[in-house]
C-alpha cells in the first residue's frame, strides 16, 4: 500500500481533508443574509464571519471553551479564551431555512450555493498553514448537559491535538434545541504572529473583534437567491439582485 506525502497534497486533497461530515461536491447549502450585510460583502469583496460567543449568538454554550476554566496545580485558569477568540465561523444550512428564524425585523435574502465551491473560494492555498486554519463541518447537536459536562469534567489536554480538531469540535457542537437548523459551518482560525510573513487575508471588525471580513471572490458563488416576501425596501432588494446577477459568472 502506498501513502501520499503531505508535500504531494493538492488543494483538492486539503479541501477534502478539512471537510468534516457527509458533504459532496454537489451538496447545496443555504443561508439567510440581511440584505444590507450581503450587499456590503459583495461590494467589498469579503465574506464576513463571526466569533461564536454569547455576545454574538446570545448563547452561553456557543464556543464553550472560550469561557471554560480548568484546574491546574490547585488554581482555576481560563486556558483557551485568547485562542478561541481567534475562531470565526459562518453558519449555513443543508436545507432551506424558513423565513422568520433569521434576521427578524430586517429585510433578508436566502441564497443557495455549492458547499464545496464556497469552501474552495474561502480556502487560501497559498498560506502554508491553511490546513490548520480553514474547515467546513456539519454541526453536531447535543443536549445542554452533555456539552456542560464535557467542559466541566475533562482535562484541558483532551481538547488539544496536532490538527486542532479537538478545538474545532467545540465550535461545531451546538445545543440540540437548534437541531432543526440542520447546520453546516465554515470555520476560519485567525492566527497572526509576529514572525509570519504571509499577507493576511482578512480585516477584524467590531468593538470586541467579533467580526472577521475575509477576502473573498463572489463570482459564480450564488446559484440561486430569494428575497423574503415581507421585505419593505424594494429598491435595496433590486440593487442586491442586480449585484448578484453581475457576479453570477466566474
């Protein structure tokens, strides 16, 4: 049996390796955007991801490692807060989300794209550490007590591994209350270092650095879109439609 060296991996190999769950090249995924937010991303050439935490999701168990404490030599330490503050995600669904669940009170649009194409466009293959920084994973759903028990009763080293998959699981495991969202999640780990010369492909925004606008080529990404029927600003909706159509072909 022959084994491929990591040096021989192509971008397609890395994309397949960093896709977690039954996602095929033809898998369609869906997301409801606010019209103004998507318009801004399209015009700016970015894909905006969010740091999952209570402040952005209003959920104590979103990114639980960010606030988890561990006993080390008789003292309680928050060992992962800084690291988990560098995780940014964007949520999509394997089935078309119903209106009213997302963007309540705002004009919204539901878009569809191929999961593999979206991930391929986000993944920066020129970054020598890209295999550690970019992931796409189908979300796992657990009861609240199961998530809490793992945070409270695990040794901190159980979350550590050379590929960061232990940490990835904490931002792709959600309370079972939300299982109806059928979520697949893009994950980008922002890891700036003083000795790292690769050009950064993102801009961090917000008072708590909760948003990350990642450089992104939207051409050919959106293959279908539907404006919410209760939207009130027809002009903004038409402007967005025109922009999507303009970006329809790569």
